[in-house]
């Protein structure tokens, strides 16, 4: 049973500001997030830093938002069965190469998705606030089913943690703790950012310089709230300057 989920996702202002400044389309960002999640990454090492950030963000969401009661009682035993089966496959195939292990897990996920789909149904895509759809790969669908969480809940959890102002204010004293949400955001921003004549004409580099200057100035400010207010104001100013420029979709 396949359905398209009616949107219950909101784009927080801080997320739109971050995307606008870094010229990143929200739907591309979210599609990349679900594409780069792999269930095997919850059991073994991720392929790269980007997949690691995605998997850690998903794990954080599972820990903070998932409740067993979200899984229909009739499907609870089925979910436990497949979680255990995936763990057994991992334990029995540790000697295989990473690629072979992922392939074996992927085949099991297909069977899992098929059986769970018969009992629970599953969403094949999610409609976003701007009318765009993102399509959910098997890994993501199965994860949501097994842990009793909706795709929208995971994506909203992600969006709520994207904030340039909070990141900059928190790291003011070079205490840059690992943040899977912002690590993934910056990886995608770097991958998709395209300089343009329009950005140069409105002084894109000048706004970047202003943030650097503010960063140095606020090093004397001990109050996190005051730092946050200052950076929020500066990033909003930057966003207002660029938000009217269309962001081209990546071919």
C-alpha cells in the first residue's frame, strides 16, 4: 500500500534563512537527507562523514520522539521480528566487506518493506509546504515503520535544528561540538552552492565579511542570548538581500 503524505511539515524561519543565504533549495536539501540515510549505518560504520551525520540525526530523532505506542499493537511483534533479523544478519556477516554487508541488508529491507507494507501501509513520498514532493527510499521507509515514527516527524525534527545564528552564537568561543544537523547542512550547502553574477552584484561577499566582523566583536560578549540576538539580526539582513533571487534547481 503506497500513499503520498499530506504535508504537516513547516519551514522554520531559521531554516529558510540558512537555505536562502547558501542558495540551497529546501526540497533538494530534504531529498538528499532521505537519500543518504542507510539502515546499515545504524549497525556499522557509515560510508562517509555525510552519511554519518544523517544517521546520527535520525538516531537523535528516534531517541527523542519515538514511542512504542506509535506502532499498532498488531504490528509490534512484526517490527521486533525484523529489527532482530537485521541485527542477526549484521552479526553473521561481519566478515564480509562493507559493500557486501550493505547489499545483504538492502535485500532484507526489501522483504521487510513488503511485509510491513501489507500490515501497516507506507508513504512513498511526502508533499512539502511549497508543493514539491520528495520521494522516500526503502531504507527510510523501513526505518520509519520499524520505529513507529512518521517521515514528517523525522524531517521536521531536522528542520527545527537548522540555524546559522544559533550555531555561530554557540560556537563563539570555539567550542564546536559535533552537530549532525548543521554538519549535514554545511555539506549540502557546499555541494550545491553556485556563485552568480547576481550574488556578486548585491555584495554577497560583503555580507559574509560583516558576519566575520560581528563574530570578532561578539567574542567580548559572554551572554549567549545577546550573541544570538546579534547574529539573528545580521543573518536576517543578509537573507533579505538575497531572498528575491531565484535558486535554480540542480540538474
